């Protein structure tokens, strides 16, 4: 199966601790393979399998962690 990629813009990330929180929130979703956070651009790239819930699940997980995303 080919991995898929979803890129999100995430607000309120200001430091390394934020990067760890965002990474943990996304990696807790079954099927997420990698999470690449770019603090300087506020972008997060998620590599995941095709069976992972819609990207809305990523947004929900981030919002629950305190990081609005789109």
C-alpha cells in the first residue's frame, strides 16, 4: 500500500515543547506513520496509510491538544 501525505497549518506552535505535543497528538492516531513539524512555517506533514480516518481526525486531535489546525 502506498503511504499518503496530509499537510496541515497549525496555530499556537511557538517552541520545541509545542512540536512534541503536536507530534504526540498525531502519532496517537492509528495508522499514522510519520509526523514532520516545521515550526517556522507552522506546517505539519503527516504520512499515513490509506485506511487512516479523514484528515478531519488530525484536525480534531490537534484542536483537542490546544492547537487549532486547518
